C-alpha cells in the first residue's frame, strides 16, 4: 500500500509538468513533453514497458535537469512495475549519479531497498539479495530516519534479520548432518551474537545444548540450557533441552523452582 501511495504521488506530481518551463527549448525531432505525457498515460494504464520507453525518450530530450530527473525516476518505477529488477536497479543507480541533488532522491533510495527486498528468497538460496537489502535499508534508515517510508523499512528489516538468522541455522544444521561440530557451533553462536531478537534464538540455544552435550562438554551444555530456561522456560525447545540433561524429566517440572511459601506469605501480607 505504501509503495502504491508513492506511485500515485508521482503521478499527481508529474502531471503538473507543462510547456511553460523556462528552461525548455523545442526539439524539432522529438517533443519531450509529448513523450512524458504519453509515458504517464501508459503508466496509468499499467502499460509499464511502453511507459519506460516514453519516459526514457523524455529524459534524453529534456534540457531542464529537473524534468529529466523526473523522467528518469518514473522510468525506474515503470521497470519495477514489470519486475525488471536488474534494469530498474541500473536505472536508479544512474539516476543517483546523474542527478545527486534532485529533490526526489529519497524515493529512489526507497525503491532500491524495495527492489532488493522483493528478490529475497528462502534460507536455502543465495545470500546476496538479503545482504544487499539489509545494507540498503540501513542506509535509508540512517539518512532518512524521519521519513514515513522508514516505518515500512524498519518492519522489513526485522523480516530480513529473521531470514539471515534462518540462513545461519540452515548452515549449522548442514554441518551437524556431516558431523562437523565446531563449524556448527560457530554458526549457532552467530545467531546469539547478531540475531538475538529473531525467532530462531530458542532453537539455536537448544542446538548448542545438544551439541555440547554430545561432544562431552556438559558444563557448556548446562550454560546454554540455563540461558534458554531463563528466557524461554515454557518453550518446546527448553523442554527438549531439559530432557537431554535430565533423564527423569516430566513436563510439569519445566525447571521452575519450588514456590517459597515464606516469600508468598510476605507478599500476601503486603497486599492485604
């Protein structure tokens, strides 16, 4: 919805382009204003391929840099509309180099972040788009923290962090499957260090309990079990870890200490 609103904004903004612009000099071969209007019409009709062609024509023939910049970024939106991600990225990169002072660079950076984000696949696939999306979102949040688009990108950053964490877990499980314990442990520790707010922390802690116990480092296993129990003592991962370290495990004993009756008596007295 946010991106759709952005596109509508551009349509309204750019519809104000007119021939009274003082910097315009007529071209006998091609009228850039006509090309631009045709590009807008095609864009409104979702004919994005034609829109890109017309906006590109307009950019090449506008002598006014502001109008050329508008054409360039609208051409990028048209390419994005038909999922020509690579071409849109190239166009936006060229726009940012050619028109660095243009007042719409914020939208170019936002669209680049969205393009990278939409190319993210699952944790079994290439890590490249994940890292590019994360870097671009970090750039945007650093440079435009108060923008309304920052809210959307903060949400997407959380999703990316979960995906990066899932990637680390996937690789750790591969190492476990081939009995390479140390690389597996290192990958799991990275989840705790870099992605401690993601949904995969609980499983990572459990796998660390499992691995350390398996290789005979019981004290290390207990350490990670304690962290898991302190933070997630009602989770299924804690229960599985508890079973590893406590062979007579019962679900009702999820590791919580017995109630201190004297302490409860004091609290009750205070409440009364």
